[in-house]
C-alpha cells in the first residue's frame, strides 16, 4: 500500500472513530488537519465499509491499526513529546485527551463533560479486561456516572468481568459513593448486568491504619482484624500479619483504573479528609512524597530518616495497592502487547499534570507504572508545558494551580 493510500485509510478510521464520539465534522477536520468536505467523504466511506454504524466497530480494523488511529486522534504532538520524555522507562504511557469544555461553565460541569467524553473509550478498556481493579475518588465516580447513563442496565458483554476494589474506606466525611468498594460493585453491576454472586468489598478495611494506633500490639490487633475480611485475603493474598502469603486476585489483574492525588493534597487530604491525623505526618508528607496514584510515591533523594518515617508512618500502614502491584500490572500489559489496558490513570486538571510529570521522571516509577493516561485538555497542555520548559520544572512547586482547577480539587474531595 502506498503511503498516500495508507494515510487515507488511517484518516478514514480516525474520522469514523471521532464521529462515534459525537464530534462535529468541523472538530474532526481540525483534529486531522483536513477539509470538512474530506471528513464528510471519509465518514460516508466508513459507513459503507461497516466500520461506523451506531458505534465505532474497532474489531473490523486490520490488525495493529487501532493503536495508530488512537495515536492520530489523540494528537500526535502530545504522544510524541511524551514518548521522548519517557525514554528512560520501558514504555511511554499512551495518552488520550478528551475535552472538559469551557472553563467558564465551572469546575463541576467541566468534570462531568470530561467524564462524558471519556466514557466510551474507558468502556472499551474495561471490556478488554477479564479481571480489573479500581481505586477511589471523585473523577472515577464521575466516569462511573457517565457509564451508567442510558437507562436500565443490560450486560455489556457475554463474558463476566470480575471487578475488585483496591483501597479500603477513608476515615473521612468524603461522599460515600466515591469509595473503592462502592465504585467496584456499581461498575460490576453495570458491566455484568447484575451484581455477580461472588463480589468483593473492603468496606470494613480502613484505607490506612491511623497514626494514633502506635504500639506494636495495637497494630498487630488491627492487622489481624483486617486479615479476617475475606475479600481482603482474596484480593491481596495477605495473612493476618499483613504479609504476602499467597497469590491474590491483584496478581492477575488485566487493568488497574486509578486517579491521582497531588503533593498538596496527599491521599485525599482536604478539609473533610481524616486519612492522616492533623498535626502529624500530614504536615511533612508534601516534602516526602510527590503525591499518590492509589499509593504514595516517595520523592527521590530522601535521607535515611525521611525514608524510615515515610515507610513506618504511611506506606506500611496503607492497606491497599502497592507500587509493586502497579509495576507488575504495567509489565503484564506490556508483555501482552497492550491487548489488556494495564495501569490506566484518569486525570482532570493541570495540578495533576505536575504530579504526573514528577512521577514519570522519579526513581520510584522505574521501569514504568502507567500504560495509559486518560486526561482533559488542561492536564495535557500543562504536561506538555512542563516537559518542554525547564524553567517551569524548577518553579512548579511554587506556582499555585489556577482558580478553576483549585476549586475543582475541592469539589473532587482531593482525589481526582
């Protein structure tokens, strides 16, 4: 096939894919840098070919073409720059950018718009899993709400998909429906048509063992109690001392769907969050960690005392996902040619871009922890700016987030 015919084919599939996301012909023309008349012609051809009907039929594409379609639709500039920036990792995250709309409408509506636009793509990723895990947060909740639109529930697939929570409950006043167990079970119902007989809940498990349980005896009793939660044992394979004793569901996940928290709001810290006691390690945590991706990411070049304090007062008390779990899922997806989604990070807002920038160049993240980034345009533009601007990299910690994104962080309860 000539290069011209190849480009024509890719543009035809891209036009169909974007049309299935309800993009206007003008928007598609702008994305592909072609005329609106060409877009109209390509869409007609795609319908004749059977690639575009009610939804985009990715299974009708030639092998290996879908990744190229996604790459082109996302915006080559973002992914090319990201790939160059992450040459030190085993593989660059594949980034999809979805609009969150006009900032003038306000942060709550922006999150809803982003979730609505991203939901069809996220649905594709979910259905490529046999087993998947979810963390918690406001943006994941918003995506789930978008996935649930459309009336009565019906099975998405003939194959059952097992959905497991990957975090215990926060001891906070955050909305109950943003918890990992609630999101996991509602998502399982949506995918499978009803809640399977065998399902999982970490509702009795605290996300982190509070600081005021400090003696070895107290910690041992709490860990023993947590170890008696059947879902906890099944998901993690940990014994009553909290140590890995056997394989768990987490060791075979096809996908981990998570959001991120920034260093300014680690582990969802905010006015309503009580994951960590006020006045304790919470005051020092921004100096010790870049933020969290369902698990805290330590800063590079910590002193031995700082490492010990972070490990003893935060990481060892965290009852859910570990950085090793993320890396293992990342590698499974990579070795499988990304037929499964791997670690999917869903982000809204430019302050999250600062954390992901730090994460991707950190020692803790090597050789890789993110397979796919699903983000809005404010995140994408900020990440590109951080990558391209060395001055921004040194000054970012001093620069406050925009008022819109800062307000969004409060709506989202600190976990996006």
